[in-house]
C-alpha cells in the first residue's frame, strides 16, 4: 500500500469522526467550529487527490465564507439546540439501509486510481487528449498526453491519433486551416492556460460557468431580499 | 527524502488527531476555538509538506490562502464571542 | 543524500517532534490556560521548523518566496489569534486552574475536565474591578 | 485468485466482502450518510443545513476520486523548476471532475447562504429555529389546517 493511500484513509477516518461530532454536539458554535475543522481536513484530502483547484475553492468557500455565514446566523438566532433523544431509530434505520444500498452500488465501480477506468478512456478522453494547455518548453509538453496513456493502458480499435508536430507558440495561435491540416479537428484548446482545469472551465464547460455566476447572483439577491423585508416590517 | 517527508506528514496527522480529541471534548468553547486555530496551522504546514511529498511544490499558494482564511475564521468566531457570552 | 537533505531531515525531525508534543500537550494539559502553551508552540515554532527545513529542498526562488510568505503570515496571525482567544476567555471570566494548597487557591478544581469549567463573576473591565481580596470573596461566593 | 474466472455473482460477493480497491467509495458513503442522518433526524434547522453540507461533501469526494490516476500529478502543466518539469510530464489526473466540482462547491455555498437567510427570517417570525416548536406554534395559530 502506498503512503498516499494510507494518508487518504487516515484523513477520511478523521473526517468521519469530525462529521459525527458536527452532527451530535449540542452547542451550535461548536458545530460551526467542527465544520471549519472538517473543511480544513478536506483541503488535505483534496491536495492528496491532486485536486488543487478544488482545494482553493474550498479554502475560500468552505473554511472562509461558510464559517462567517454560520457565525453570522448564530448571532441572530440561538446558541444551543434542544435536548433531543440520543439516537433517532427510524432515521438511523433509513440511513443504514440507504448507505448499504449505495455501498452495494459502488462495488462495480472501477478501482481507485485505475488508469483504464471509463472516465479516462471515453469520449471525454478524446476532448481532453488534445494537448490541453500546452507549454512551449521544447519537447516537454508532448511527452505525455491522455491519449498516449489510454493507448498504453487499453488496446483500442481506433486508429492511432497523431498529434501536431511541435510549433512555436505564435504559430499555434494562427489560422485554423493550418491546425486542420495537421489532422486534429477537435483542437479547440490551443494556446490556452497551462492549467487544464481553467482551459476546460473556459471552453468545454463555459455555459456551466456562466450559469454558475447566475446562481451566485440569484442567491445574493435572495439573501438581500429576505433579510431586508423583515427589517422593514419590524 | 520521501521517507522523512512521509514521517513528518504522519506526525502532523497524529497531532491533528490529538487536537481533534480536545476539540470534541473541550469543556469550554475557548478550548474548541484554540483547537480549531491549532488544527488550521497544522493543516497549512501539512499542505506544504504534501506539496513537497507529491513533487509539485508550486502549489504553495494554497497554503498562503489557508493561512489567511484560518485567521479570518478565528477573528469571525471571536467577534461572536465579544458580542455574546459563551459557556 | 546531499548536505541539504541532512539539514532538512534535522529541521523536519524537530518540527515533527514539536507538533507531536504540542498535540499531546493540548490533549493532556489540565485547563485552558495551560493548553495555550503547547498550542502556541505548535503554531509558531513547529511550523517554523518544518517550513525552514523545506526551504533547503528547492532551488526555485518562487517557491522560496511563497514559503517565506507563509512563515511571515503564520508568525503574524497565529500569535495574534492566540492572544485574542486568551483575552476573550479572561474577560469572560474563565479562571485558571491551580493545585490544591496553592497560595490563592480560590479557583481550585481537582481536575477541570471532570467537572464544569470555572467561570468567575469577574467584571468585564479589569481596571474598574475591586481589590483582589474582594474579588476572591466574590469568586468564592459564585463558586457555590 | 482471479476474479474474472469466477461466476459474476461470486466475484461480486468477494469484492463486497473485501472492498478491494473501492474502500474509499464506502468511506464516502459513510460520510454522506452521517450528513443524511443529520438532515432527517435533527430538529434544529442549522444542524440540518450543516448535515446538507456534509452530504454534498461526500458527493464531491466521490467525483474527485473518480478522476484520480495512480501515480498521477495535478493537471497543471506550468511549473518554473526544471527538475519538476520532468515530474510534470507524468500522468495527470482527469481535470473534468475538478471542473464539475468547482461549480458544485459554489452552488452548495449559495444554497447555504440562502438557507441561513431563511433561518434568520424564521427566527424573527417564530422566535425559534427548532422544527417541532415551529410546528407547535403553527398548530396553535391555525388549528386544524395542519403544517406540511
């Protein structure tokens, strides 16, 4: 077992302990602070899974805004929950049933870190294989691509895809006809950011990002309207 | 070098575990705030160590952001403490 | 192993030791004010040791600059946060634990974790407070 | 033992028994179910919102871990250090899951913000944020109508 897997398991176990604490502790301020610890542990877990962009977002959102929002709510409400029965048996039964069904559903998932999993070899793969976010350090940016990995790990019936030969950065921004001539019709991401997440966010999921902004705007307007109307009445 | 970094990572996680027990047990809210602050600092160091362990130490901006956000969260909780008495 | 690896090893070992002892201290110390000591140690000295040790592992000036930024931020914010927590706790009236038989053992507890933490009825403004003897009587009164 | 040679059901059962390779999915399900328990069992509205956050974090973990490649690095090509350029040429994790989850995290915090605004409003209207107390107040004010 590699040390990364061991670190992953330990961190997930710690996160489970914190989650139980968040749910079971009576003081709401303590629950908020345990939620902060939870998102700090999530940062380590995501760093361990190489998802640095997600860890960034979690830093700003999970540890920062969520804590401030919850503390602001606590200022206007109460500090402790009512004394409730220790275990809510119907809820526990529902949770255990749902959990066992979900675990049964994950049994057929590909193994953790399996390079031949469908997500790494399917249609998405072809989109990702097109030199997303290249850098022009002689030879380095062509040393590895998703498609080559897929070809190494799985034998596919498709003909081998040839990548455009090395060119300078200025030429890459050049005409589409030239790109087509090099035999890569889907090469949309040419000359984009070296961060593939940014490239994908801008190109492949552009509408998604746009409507995400709409969601934030709607949430902000909803908050303003909700909080302001009551003040007028009072 | 990887072994030393791995051992450091494990000791940081053990420190997080012990501080976490204090956060769960903590008789007063101040113990919990202190634990959150200590875990935040340990997490920042853990993010840096993990970056070196992964061989990609160019994501240290993440640790900078966490250092600042942790401070902001602590100050937010302390503002709460100033406005309301805690038990 | 080069010389920088040895240096890194020494610093990382020191940092890990401080982190571990800090964790044990936060877990085992009897009351809030004594827990501040290991927590502050982990916050400042432990992180400093680990980050200085990692400085020898890179030749990239950008990574070094980021490490320096992290060290300076943590050195600024961690003691500030610890101080603010302590001040809030003291102004709230949380009083330190003392051994039975100590000189001014008005706040004595056998083991604070086993019982409710001790809050005195101390006034918010320490300058406006009465003499220590009167305060002691107040504390004893509120102790019941 | 080669799992491919066995009957599909037997192989599946053995995989369930050992959770080989998929242990982390089970852990995510555990995290999700802790959040789910908070949502359905707790009466306090803030606790329910926190449980919702735990549930969504479990889903995020599930997505991100699907994009992990063994021995991979973060899907960022850029680096300034020559020594790390070689490492950066190794296999990359799949960035698509990261992109999906970036959107999901922002949406979840928007949900939390609206939920908090609603909870503050409920506190102002009813003077409590406990579900059963709100129900009792509603029953007293509008007898016979029933609360949803």
